[in-house]
C-alpha cells in the first residue's frame, strides 16, 4: 500500500503468524541518497565517499552504501559511479530490455 507518494514510502502488512517484529528495508539500486530518484546527487554522494580518506567519517553507510554498489560486487568504486552515470543517460544499468 502506498503511504506517501511524495516520499516513495510503502507499507506492507506481514502475516499474523510471525511471532517477532521484523524490519524490512527496500533500496533502489543506484539511489545512494535515499530520495527515491537516481540522479546526479547520487553520483555526488558516491564521489564524496570515494574521495574520503577516512571511511568511518564518510556519510555513505548501511543501505545507502549498498544502493551505491550497482555493479556485481559488494565494493563501492569508480565502476559504480560510471554505472550510475550510464543509468542517468540511458535509463538502465546495461541490462537488456527484453
């Protein structure tokens, strides 16, 4: 169920049979800022992370770091930045649109 169209927030109801609280996060591949849009600001965020000499001080952590890792590895690097730029230009991450 769409909760807020402006913030791209969705709410899902889980089955009552679950006996514990579960938190789920959904990330948009390439959306390193978490604003629901893949744009140049995501590129800036990723570049800032890569320029940072102290990884602990970098703002890009957790699910936002994972969103920035758009290539087939778990490391955010320059290849991910170029993949996001390619997405902004072409509308896909290089997958075929069959």
